[in-house]
C-alpha cells in the first residue's frame, strides 16, 4: 500500500500549505481484497523546522460532517507553537463529501416550505411518516454498491486505522469534536495500543446512542433557546420583540403559527426562497449551539425584520430554496450511520409516546428532531450492535476531554458517562457555558490545557478541572434590526447535519 506521504509527493497542493491525497480502503473489512472505496484526505504541514512532532488526525462530528476541510481549519485555529509542531490530517469519512462514493438520497428534501412538523397530531404524523419512508427508500435505491451496510462507526474506526498505517505511524494523535468524540473513543476501545494522544471535545454519552441521545437533546436545546429568548429581551431597545423572556417566546411561537398558515416568500438572484415554521425552527436552532454575536444578533435581527415588515431580511436569514436541488449528503450520512450503529425502536407508538411527553414541557425542537430521525424506522440496511466504549484491555489512560455544562448537542451527563468509561481520562469543564465544543472557542484557559497536552504531554493533576464560562455576546455597537446583511445569501443550513454529536 502506498503511504499518504508518497501520494502527496505527486500532487500539487490546493493552496500554499494544504495538500490533498486519496486513500483506498475496503468497502467491507471482512473482505479486505473485495470492493474498494476512496477516502479524501488533506494534510496541512507543520511550519517549524525539522521533523513534525506528529500528525493529528481530526474529525468534526456529525456523523455526516466532512473532515477534509476541517483539517486546515483546525490548523489555522491552532496556536503558533502548535502549528510549528504538528501536521494536521483531515479526512472525509466514507460516504461523505469528496470521498467516493458519496451517498445522496433526495436532493429536494430540504426545499421549503416543508410540511409543518406538528406536535404528533394525526395529520402531521401521516404526512411525515410517508416522507420519512420515501427518504429511506430513496437512500436504498441510490446505493449502488452496498455502502449503506458499511457506514457504521466501526467502519470509520477501521478507516482511521488504515490512515494510521498509510501515514507510517506506530500510533495516532487525534482530535475529535462532537460525534468525533464517539468515533475517537471507539477507536481507542478497538485499537487501544495504537493511541498516543487523544482529545475529545463536546462528548457523546456512549450509553445513549442514538435514540435516547436525541431525546436528551430535545430538553437541552429547549433550555438553551429559552435562554436565548431572555437574551433578546435584555436588548429590547435593539430588537423590539419584548422586554421579558415570555414576551419573546410568545412572539416566536405565534410566528411559527402564522408561518404554518402563510409562509413568507422572497426571490434572490432569480431563485425563490421561503420560510415556513420548519425553516424558522431549523435555522434558529443554531443559536442553541454556541454563544456567538454573529448568530445571536443575526437571528434576533431577522425576527425583528419580520415584525417591521422587512421580508427580504427575514427570508434572507431563515429561508430555504423552494425548487431545484441541494446537497443532502450530510443528512443522508448522518442517518446512514445512526440508523445502523444500533437498532432504533421499531414501534412508532414508542416514538410517539416518548416525544409527546417531552414536547409538553420542551416544545422547541422535539418534533423537528423526530422527523429528522424518522427515516430510521424504515432504513433498508441492517443495524448492528453499539461499541462498548471503554470496555477493553490496555485502554489508553491519558485521554483529555473538554465539555461545557450547558452543551445542548451533547449534554453534560453524557460527557460524565464518557469520562467514567475512559479510565484515567481527565475532563476540563467550562461551567455554565452553552457552547458545543469549547476548544478554540475563545477561552484562553481551555486552549492552554489543549496546548500543554499536545506540546508537553501535560494534563490536569485532578480528574476534573473547572474553568469559567465566557460572557454572553452583546449586539454590535449602534445595532438595529436592519443591520443584518443576510438578504443576499439565505442561510437555511441545518447545523444538525454537520456537527451534532
């Protein structure tokens, strides 16, 4: 097998520092000489003199998140000493992005306005169960080589092992965010002797994959969005949506009801976009992932624009195209992995009862999350058994974890579960913070722990250490509801398809 370094030698870099390569791996590791598929890799070389200290393999999460371009991003966010010391290796997991084949199911799936998610009522359930089955059927029909049978987490674990061998390294260094923590901890469980340094950031609860994990998210995201409504109320002089959290909440849920009856349309550069209740929910969900001035102000300004009658800004902020095709690769691969890592409940009655119960107190995204995952009820590929994380001999005892206590995508209790399973691990906790994945998110203390670990092998002395949360963002100076410059490029991307776990 060619090494990755051999492959790089014959390629022009795509920029002054980022290099690309392809690596063939078995479709089915039980048949190593059978059908091959291709992974897309990048390497961002270290900037220091002499040999690199190591190669850090990175994964951004998802599942379904492309990692080839995540590598250069991590490299750019690293401190100067880290850039001097380490190459960063990104890769698009099997089926994702530039890897071949990349599975796609229905390119019109995200076109708006979509049918209202509803609250478990018979009409919405009938519509969405039919749509969910149709999507699962389309995924199966588009699978030419049986890839859907081989996109479980264990397959990507084996791909990382193939990358390690191709790099010519005895052990891997690894940074995984969100779902990348589950992938990394799974690798450490299956190949415990092949891990040098491993950082897990925004940690999946291994005991909850994947049905219960989504139920926990429903509660956590609802709490974070409620907090966001309170933040908007604090700056009523800017947004004029209400002076209390309740007033802003009432405005939002009333707007969802209005959009159910009458979506808002706008045309940009000859393409029509629409905002219905689903599109509004899916986009504003991003405010529950992290504190960010751009996100928090941008969405609040978009809501204020609707109230002021500025439909161009409103649709530019929350709209989805109404026709044509989009790339559903992230959604398809999220489902392809989660639907087959473990068997989801087969009974629709259980789904309905569990989500009806949660929706009574936490209505923000409960039913949108149901329909995001409902194709698992009809998935054509057979489910396997989840990896028993941490249950192995020779488990590396030097793993370093990072977590915020109000992370909605990967709630804190799941991180504690991961921490217990990974014997000897250390956990850096950002108390009270609502950010999903905290490395390179503005905390000097967090990043200092990250650097000390990779550069000097130093970890906190105590099993768990705590760092303070960052302050909430404030609206830009002299902000108004018309300062959002989103009308030229509608933002309807659902972050869940890219980085969720």
